[in-house]
């Protein structure tokens, strides 16, 4: 049965290419799936059998050990980089909370 070994969501293309190359050099047969147009699917690299998982993980860990570690983005830095996206998400969250609580508020009053 196929096993997921590496998520491709939010992974830079150069890192994904290095992982593909490492798996090919380790002679691990793999295939990829995409998230699709609406991002409902899983963008990932999979191996065909459970026997390939240890070799695949070892190759992936070797690639990741060579990569420089970036510091995680603090929240306010993320807001500064993506103000429209953050604001739209906050508005969406507020709308969902309002839609959820309005019926309760109507029953109370």
C-alpha cells in the first residue's frame, strides 16, 4: 500500500527537487500527488510499498539536514508581509463566530 513520505505544501521548489533527486539516487520508487485547483487534495511524495519507507525517510532527512534552518516568521512580521490576507482571515473568523452565536443570542433574548 502507498505511504506518504513527504508533504509538498509550502515547500520551496528547490527543496522539493533535492528530495526528488535524493530519492532517485537512493533508488526509491516514488510518485507525487498534487493539491489540485481548489487545494483539496494532498500535494505530497509517496512510496509504493512499506518496505521503501525507511530508505525514503533516510534520503529525505539527509537532504533536510543540509538545508539552512530559517527562523519562523513572527505573527506581526507575517501581518506586515500579508496584510490583506491576514485581515480577510480575521474578518472570515469573525463572520463565522457571529453566524454561530446569533441563534444563541436570539434564544437568550
